[in-house]
C-alpha cells in the first residue's frame, strides 16, 4: 500500500529514544524527510545514522523541550533546512515515577512546561503552514495512564491527560484545513523507559526485575511486550494519506492490556 507521504517533511520529537526512534525510521522508510529531535545529541545522531543506512533522509536537531525559546528557534532552523513541516510527532520524555501528593508548585510547573506547554507551542508554530497548504498531521504520543492511571506515575497521569483534551479540541478546529490530530497510547512497549519502570517496581517490592517483567508480560492478553516497530508503524499509518478520515481519536497500541472500553 502506498501511504502517499513520500517527499513530506516530519518533525519527530524524542527521536533518540525507543518509541521516537522507531517512529522516525518508519516514516523515513516511506520517503519522508525526518528532523530527528532530541535532547541527547548522540542518541539523535544514532537515529540519523540508522535512517541513512536504510537510504532515508534525516538530520539531527538538538534542543530541550523545557526551553520554549530553544524549541521555537529549533523549529525555525528545521524549516529553513528541510522545508515546511507537514507531519509533527509530539513525543516528550516521561517524568520520574512517584506519588502525586506532596509535590511543590515548582515541580508541577517544570513538568507542565516540558511535557505539555512545549508541545502546544511547537504545534502552534507549524500549524499556519499546514493550514496554508491544506494538509497536515499532528500526532501526540502520551501514555496509557490517561485512560487507566498507572500506579506510582502521578505526574504523568495528571499532565498527559491535558494533552488529550487539547488534542480533541484542536482536531475540530483544524479539520477544515485538511489537518488531522490524533493521540497514540503505548502500552508496555519494550523500551528503556519500561525497563526503568520495571526496575523501580522491583526495588519497591524487593523482587527481581526479570520476574517483575515476566509478571507484567503475563498480564497482557498477547502475553508479551510490544515491539517499538509495531508502535512506529501505527504512527506512520496515522500520518499517511490513507488515514485522512481519522482525527480527534485516541489510538491504543497496547496488546489488549487496557481493560477500559
């Protein structure tokens, strides 16, 4: 199937990580030029190298989502070098695990700026061009905690939910311009982030991390963690011309884990 996005330009945030890197590689395989964005220069470059090895087009851009000015400058640089942005993949790193109670206002502000406000501002920056061209894709990767709160991930459960309400509202506003906006929820995908969370749980419970991971996998109907490629390919389809009638939706890539309807 031709996904109809060859020659498009995509910004992929967090593209040095497991999920972001998989999304970047999947889009590149469809002929999309990728701005590989990450706070970690080495990780971003490794993703670029893997895309180049597969004969794709990509360039690394390093900036910190915690700085609104840095992200604004970076998006300007991307558009000068690669062209107008057609596809935006909003993908921010997760906050540390912990309880939701007792956090200071400064902690809430810190993570709201880096996890929520930065994504909204980047989206606002690329939207005018999408509206002029009557085509665009905005895809925001969040967490399954927005539909089924995850124990010990208080900050993530609270703040990522704001992105779901924002996306639903945005989708209705930009639909007349041929722009879609969707949320994608990863279940337990085999990334370093999941490994860290399993290790943290093992420490709390005084157990072996391998046993914790095995129990976690057993709770998933498909009896395994997802592969990053499965997640990346789902996002790529949503970014495609073939998904032009899907907007304002929340798509779960979870192996059947989330029990809510």
